[in-house]
């Protein structure tokens, strides 16, 4: 009595191992690329926030020149107050930890020097310069 062999369907162990190896290689290539995207997103967010703050400071300076005849840079309290320099509150510095007040401003600074661990932005009221108070990606030189 002969038995008919049934057709078995499925993957062999070798085929499964090959698939796992290919997926591992793809994951090893993709993960570093996503990390680069995160760093680029933070840099773009910081540059965008920096551009809007610098524009607001320049507009304040120009308005002061037109209204009073004497151009002055905004004092730090004016930067912190909504609707004086900026129409919204200060944006957060994406490179600063959320526990270190990333939306605050420090003053009495030199460009390129980080002041303490708190404060997302550094502002120099004598010149109107503003820059990130962090240096994860060289952003305090922007």
C-alpha cells in the first residue's frame, strides 16, 4: 500500500533565516538615517524660531527710530512680554531640555558662550543679537 505524498506548503528554515538577515540589514541602514532626520528637524526648528525673533527685534528697532527719532534695541523685559516685540510667547529652543526653561532668555552674554544650563536663548540688548543658548550642533554660532 502506497501512500501519496501530500504537497506541503510553507517556508523552509533557510528561507526564513535569509528573510530575517535581509530585514536586519535594512533596519541597520534605516535607523541612522532617521536619527539624522531628527537632528535636522531640530536645527530647522531652531533656525525658524531664531529668524522670527530676529525679525521682531529688527522691527522693534525700526519702529523706535520712526516713533522717537532714536533707534533702540528692545530691553529683555520687552522680549518676554507678549505683543511688545513678538505677537506670541517666546518659542522654545529645541536643543534645550524641557526642564531647563527652553523658552526663556538669558542676558549678559558673549556670542558663542553658553550661560548656565537654563535658558533657551541668549540675548545681547546692546546690539540686538539673539542666538541659541545651547551648543548641541554648533547652533550658538548662528
